[in-house]
């Protein structure tokens, strides 16, 4: 098992700060967009038409929450507030919206919203239940999670998320805590690295890539930049999807690992169940199959509690009742949205409603 998987982020993993001065290499115009000809086909590294975030499934996600104007709502992934602003617009004076983001720039953008019904919290969403508890909130009417990273995070080249820019290999959404990708690559073993790349990147050349990275490190050329990583991976991958940069899957894997994205989700879904009032809605937008599978399974587990043998001697009324029911089918962006925002194309939204069962 990969360290940190299926477990809460450890205190140590969340507290180690990036060493000062590290990664202070020259950036090649890291804040500029790459010319179109260099653009890979992967969703995340595809260029956006603006430097801000284009909200994905905006109408659909807010509609899915079935907003009650006096309700209390949580946006677990504020980003640049596209969903939050639309939710706020549907609340009356007694409604409330609490937004979370682990990214300092996102939090700064949220703090610009001057609205007494709105609170912006700098926290990972796995801290949701505690933070809401501190605010005296134990039940909410809807929770939205729009997973992954935002366009500003990708397009600000010095964050290290994109192979379109040469930059220090950071990749943390929350740059105030945790281990950077560079720090991870400096200490990991070949076996662990191969597992990370295989499990989180679903990369068939994971072993070869891990070997190449560790060989570089052992030869005194530790990987500290996105440019170096892209080059080493390209040398280890002999076949890749047409139009896709060979490093796409490795970047995805490292990002998911560094930010403990799957652990975050698995810690948060049960909190959503506990926090939602009867009739409250959960809407989750995922961008890759690892997340979507987890959401699908979670909703299914809450909904299917009658999987006892058919001849089990129990009256129908005594059967355990579902704590959540799935609402509608999965929702994906339509062709017009994908045309407007190519990064939306891998999005999948699942919606569930909390029942009265405790
Ligand atoms: C796809 S963007 C959300 C965009 C937003 N819905 C909007 O319309 O602007 C994802 C955001 O969630 C944040 N994020 C991702 N995982 C997080 C986590 N575990 N805890 C808190 N914030 C997280 C990222 O920092 C990023 O700002």
C-alpha cells in the first residue's frame, strides 16, 4: 500500500514546510500561456481562454442542490467562487453559505466577497465537520464538491502543476503546508514511486518512469523542476496516447499524491452524510475515474442497505433503510459547454439526497 493512502493525512505530512530557497530556479515566462502548437490534449493542461476559472456545470450543480432560500450550504471547493456566487444569489437574508478552499489565492478571492451570509474558510475540506462545529453549525442543507484544481492553479506556471511551464516542482494546492512533489521525489523509493504513478496516473509505464527518475537522482541530478520531470518521463515512455504529452499521467499521479486527493475525498464523504439534514443534497463533480468511482461507491453503499439474502427472515418494515438516495443519472457537460471550456470535458457530477434515516 502507498503511504498515506486510505488513511488521514498525517500531522507530519501536513506540517513539513518547503525549505526556503529551494526550487529557486529560473522560470521561463511561467506566467504566460504556451503557444497553441505546444498545447497537449490533456484536459488539465489544455489552455483556457481566460486566466480565471470557468466554472464547470454551473447551472446543473446549483440546480442539483435544490436550494432552499433560508438554508445553510457548503461549497467545499471555492476556487474563484463561480458556484458560490450563484448559490448566494438564491439565498434570502436568513440563508448561509460557508466556503472552503485550501489554496491561499482562492481564499483571498473569497475574502473579497462582502456579504454577511457568506464565510470563507482556509481549510482542506476534510476539516469541514470540525470547522463547521467551531462555527456552531451541525447540520446543513447542501454540500458541493467541485474536485481537482482550478484554472489559475494550472495557469500560474510557478505552481508546478503544468508541464507547459518550466517551474519548481511544487504541486501543492495549499502552499502553506505539506510536502512538495520535489521533496517527495527526493526521498521516495523506486517501488513507492512506481506505485504512485501506476495507481494515481493509471500509467502503464510506471515502473520504467520510476526507474528513470530514481536513476537521475542517484546520478546526482535530482528532479526539481517540471521541465526536468517532463524530459525524464518522455525518455521512459515508449508509447502514449496520440496528442497527449507523455508526462500527462505522471503529473496527474504526483498531484493526486502530493495533495492526498483521494484520502481527502474518502474522509469527507462520511462527514457530508453526517452533516446533511434530511432532504439535504450532496453534489460532487469529479474529473477522473478514481474520484468518480469513490463517489459512486459511497452513494451506492448508503443507498443499498437491503443486500441481505432474499430468504432472510425479516419483515420489509424492519429492513435497514437507506441513508442516502441517488438523485437522477450522472450529469456531464454538454457539447456547448465543452466547446466553451475544454477543461470541462472529463467532468462527471453525481448527486445524492439525505434521507431521514439516522
Ligand atoms: C475545480 S476548482 C473549484 C472551482 C469553483 N467551483 C469555481 O466555480 O470557481 C477546485 C478548488 O478546490 C480546491 N480544493 C481541491 N481539493 C481541496 C481540498 N481537499 N480541500 C479544500 N480545497 C480543495 C482547489 O484549491 C481549487 O481551488
